[in-house]
C-alpha cells in the first residue's frame, strides 16, 4: 500500500510540473504544437500534425523533472 501511495504522489507531482510548464510556455507566448520542427499537413477537411519539436522539448523537461523527483525521493 505504501508503494502505491508513493506512486500516486509522484504522478501528482509530475502532473503539477507538466501543468506549470505548459502554463509558463503559454504566458511566454510559446504555442506548443507550433514550434520549429512541428509538421502540419492540411488537405481539404483532413489535418495531420506531427509535433516533433514539441515532443522533444516536453521529453527533455519531463526527464529533468523526473530525475529531480527520483533524487529527492531516494535521499
């Protein structure tokens, strides 16, 4: 039961950090999904969007956040 509680706390912290990062980006004028490297193809009523740049930025930020959380938890 303790491990489940720790997992829920970590997931909650990850969601809070992710929400904070998205909020910070929107306040700075950075529109996620419209970064350099994002591919958008529109044809008639079909739109295909591949967010490579956004995925890379979010991956780096979440990796940093999770590493910090893991280091804090295992001290």
